[in-house]
């Protein structure tokens, strides 16, 4: 297992939005540092922000296993929004890689509002892994 590159190296536009809280073999826990840019009217985290957290979690889990490959890309995503997130609260993604092959990786993500046991969303993502340079 390798340490994933800092998200700002390839994607400076997300600097400060995400924090890697734990990285283990085939697993990662990532926090969305919620601010006003992530909120929809009513003060809850928006669907696109929840999707971004799921996507970043799988991306970072894959890079944590294979090393830096900025051209690894999402090829499929299915997300279930199960309940409204707690108002203006950070979200935590618990990601597990189910498959890590030479050309494809599949990850499963549960997303929680900080301090709440019931998940907000569940996502399954597939990533295409580019050949080594």
C-alpha cells in the first residue's frame, strides 16, 4: 500500500475540501470538510457534494494501492441517497475496494453525517486504471 498523492497535486481546485482520515489495505476513510459551497437551500449538503465525496474516496483508495496515476478515471457510478444529511455537518466516507485489477477497480462507499450512525448515501464506483507510464 502506498500513500496517495496530496489531492492538491493533480486537482488544486479541491484543496481543503477533503481530509484523508485513515488509509489501510483496500480501505480508506475520507472527510468532506463542509462549508457554504457544499450546502443547498435549507442548510444540508448537496447531492453533487455527496457524489464528489464518494468519487474522491474511491479515487484515493485506488491511488493508495497503485501509486499516483492522475489519469485513473471513473467509468461507472451508482449512488443511492438514503436520507437527508445533518445540517451543515461534515460527511465521512467509508470506502472499501472490492476489486483491484490491472485495468479496473471497483469500490463500495458508505457516507455518514459526522456523529450519525445511519448512512446518508451508498455508492458503487468503477475506475479505469491507465497502463503504467
